[in-house]
C-alpha cells in the first residue's frame, strides 16, 4: 500500500468517525489542535518529533501522515531521516525496519535529496 493510500485511509477513517462518534472524535481532534498550537516549537520541529514517534510506534499510517506534514512544514528529506534515526537509536531494530515505509513516503511525496 502506498503512503498516499494510507493518508486516504486516515482521512476516510476520521470522516467516518466524525459522523458515527462526533463527541469522541471531535475531542481528539481538538486535543491535537491544542497540542500543536504551542508557540515554543515550530510546526516543522513538531512534525519532525512526530515522525520519530511514528517510527518508534511502528505505525505506517502515522508515518505517512507526519512525513507529509513535515514536508509541508518545510522539512528536508535529511531532516526527516535524522528524526527517524533518533527513533531507531531509542527503539532499536524494529524501528529501523519502519524506515522502509518512511523512505517510501518520502519518495512518494517528492522529498528532494
């Protein structure tokens, strides 16, 4: 499955959950918005942190979502890879394997070398 397909799945899931469970989904989305609104870190830095966490959590949907977010926030391919390697350093071999979908997402979303 491609990174774009995973993003489509995320968006579809959120839309369905907003209809079926509006209170719970709305609360989660509001929490996300609040957590991302703090002024101390830039949007790019927050997305780089999220990339590392997504790799450590071994979540391919999260990887696609946050690689796209990091690129949209101005992160470079090397910055994203460096953030991902921080997860590998802390989480070991299993996190290393999740650099496969991360690199696929970088390629698919057009991250330059």
